[in-house]
C-alpha cells in the first residue's frame, strides 16, 4: 500500500460449498498476500459465476478494463482461485 494510506477495502470473489467456505478461502488468500483483515463487511453476497460481466458493469463501469474478462473470471474461480475486485484505500482520520 502507498505510504500515505493506512487502510483499504476489497471485494473478494471465491467459490465454495457455502458462503462460509468461500469466505474462508478469501481470507486465506488475503493472508497469503500479506494483507491483514480487520473486519468482514456484511452482507456477504452470492452471485452466479455467469453474472460477472454484468456485475462489474454495475459496480465499476469505469474500470472494466482493469478487471478479468468473463472467461478469465470463470476459469479462475472454477479452479479454486480467489479473484479480487478493485482496492479502495483511505485514511480513517
């Protein structure tokens, strides 16, 4: 993270047999990337894998080119990977 930023938030996308399993997978990935999770924001949403393209058009229309394409997203999630959305950083002051 840049030195002038102290905290960040990120949407994570993972597959699991339940939201608990998917959340645990995302938390493990964040930890393995050296990121410390202080809070999990609620609610946790469920999304059909086929809805990715529409989801990013609604969530981040200006940043679509910075996110995986539908086929890349499906391949990553189906192979057990965690996909990160965009990082948002801030200082809580």
